[in-house]
């Protein structure tokens, strides 16, 4: 939607004039590899997408914050001085949670009207929640102090951290840092090699010469708050507690090498806990190998690592399910596909496949047809480029 149309729609909801209106955006992300490693202090390798959440924002003269989404048409109104009262909203809790945590962190916020246009499919595993959180954080901080984005630089890593805390405390999902970090810090045509222990990172150029990343949405909606995500996290914590007794100085699973794990894994007697930990340890290694492969332009090796990642998430971490497995199995049957895996937390959501450019149309047709026949409804495919992270959009600059 053009800026003019966005602003016109904003004015149709909130009235008034366009003086003071600013526009902010933050993208969804696809994790190329490194799943369920972030909250275990491991490595991840996400990239920001061009699918994004856009926020049209205008300051108010009071302490009220009003929210509306272009697809929901349901306005939420809250008081910045009493945000605890709005925890149980069906929509709006991500935004108000961010506002609450920003104020706790010492940021000065002012009342405002915010309209959201979400292009990241909800519940898809492409981090629609992180896109909303980071876009909200940048918007609220910028409106609260007009010097941000002008003479003062917004600390986007801090925006990612605050967004993560908001999801923990306000929404109840104990997510890792990857999604918010990728949404805040993404760079066009680069993936982020991120160490989740200390947030050190490297922007790695992604040169997919002759190939494209195709995202396949199973269209099976999932809700992380249903408990499976937190259950997996608790299983990993239990496994680490056992191993750490024999490995002094180690602070998380992400610090344990494959070799050390193989020497100590006999300590974990529970088969389920062992499988969870094994996935995390070996997935971490796959991230390191994937970064090396892409730096060397070895797409074939990267595709093999993608396949191994999905198989581990299916067999050891058990977070795939019929829909994701069907999509991946059918993708791997198509000529010109180097690798295919689930991306995101699982339990529905999306796959990512590395597909030769001349086979993209056939891939979408064949995988879509087979999925429909086996699952009973259509998937959706996106050929999305790797884009930039969260930022303000100058009103003279159309996206």
C-alpha cells in the first residue's frame, strides 16, 4: 500500500490531520538454519525478509495509546500509566507489552495513535510477533524523543532485547532473542550469524547464484503460548542441569561441543531429554558449517545441512508434524532443490527451500498440488528477498 493510502486509512480511523504523522517498519525473518538453539545460548543464522509490519504513527496530547490494524478494524485504547491492566487482550498485548518494558527501561513515552499494516503472515513461523514488537519499539521511542532518528541513534539491539522481554513478561512466551534481533538488525542480501550467548554477530553475504529461497506456508496456524514451546525449553534446561554437574564452567548447552556431548551423554538417562539435547548440540554445529559453506559459495553443502536440520527437528526435537513434513518431503522430490527444512518454532508454520531459479514455478505447482491432495487445503508460497531491519521510512521514500 502506498504511503498516501496508508495515511488516508489512518485518518479514516483516527481523524484529525496528517501533521506529525511518521511511518516505521520492521520485517519478519526466515531462519536459514539453527532452530531451537537461541534460548539454549547457541548459534542461529536468520535473515530479515521484505515481508514486514508497517506502523503509521502520530503523537497525541494525552497519555492514551490507541491501536488498530488494517485487517482487524478493532481499536484498542490503553493508558500509558496503567499498562498492567491490559495484559489479557486478544490483540494489542505485544504492543502494550513493549510500551510497558520501554517505560521500565527509562524511555520517555507519549500518547499516540498507531495503525498497523501486517504483511508478515500471522502464526506462520516468520516472526510476525517480532516484527510488530520491534516496529512498535522504534515508533514509540522515536515519538517520545524527536531527536531519535535525527541527532540520536536508536540502539536497535536494545530495542530487540526489550521486545524479547515484553514477549516473556506480557505475552508469556519464553522466546529466545533471535527473532527480535533479526527483525531489528537485518541487512539487505545478508544473513546474521548470531551468537545468542553474548549477541556478538557477523553479517554474512548471501549469494544464491542461480537459486532462490522459497518460503512455503503450511497455513496451519500455531500458537506458541499453547505450551509446547515452553515444554521444549524446560526439557533442554533439565538436560543441561544434568550435564553441567560434570562440566564446571559451562553456562548453557550452546557452550558444549559435539565431542564433549558424546563423552557425557550417558549421564542423561531419560530418552526424551537426551534427544532434545542431542538436537541442540548438533544443530549448533550445523550452523557453523552452514556459515562456512555460504562463505565458500558451496550451496550444495548448505542444502545438505538444511535437510539434516529438518530431519533432526522431526526425529529428535519432534516439532514438525504432518503438514511441515509433507511440504518438505514433496519439496525434496523436485529436481533443482538442494535442501528443504522447517523454519521457526514448528508445530505448523513455514518451510524454507533452496530452489534452482528455472524450477521455481514447477516447484510451487508440484509441491502445492501434492500438499493439497494429502492435507486437504492449499499452502501459500513466497519468493521473498532478504531485506533491511527495523527503521523509520522517510515520507518521501516509498517502499
